[in-house]
């Protein structure tokens, strides 16, 4: 089974807009899904520099799906949907 990639933005804007809790999100995801996911920390997705998207940070990609205003609940919902479809 192919692992689901979870890419978490660690940029300043994402950090300030709620990403400071990303460590607990990453720990929870690792505990819940173990070897079903691959977590990748990314310095910055450069999304905030496009248009006026500061208010939608923090950002997380689950495979190729972008989650704006990312929270643990949103990320888990996307992962669960992907696992059901496999």
C-alpha cells in the first residue's frame, strides 16, 4: 500500500496563523496512522505570496490536496477519506 504524504508548511506565516501547534498534529497523526502516512516538513509552500491568502494559513498538503486553515480535524478527515478510497 502506498503511503499518504502529509506535507506541513513550517513557514513564518503558517506558524503565526496556527501552525505553531503542528508538532502536536504531527505526533497525533503518527500515533493514529503509523506506517500509512509519510510526514514531510516543508520550509514554505510560497502560497502566501500569491494573491491575498495570508488569512488562510496554515497550509498542509495531503498527497496533492491542499488544505487551507489546516487543523488536526481537517487533516484527519482528508486522510480518512483517502484511506476509505483505497
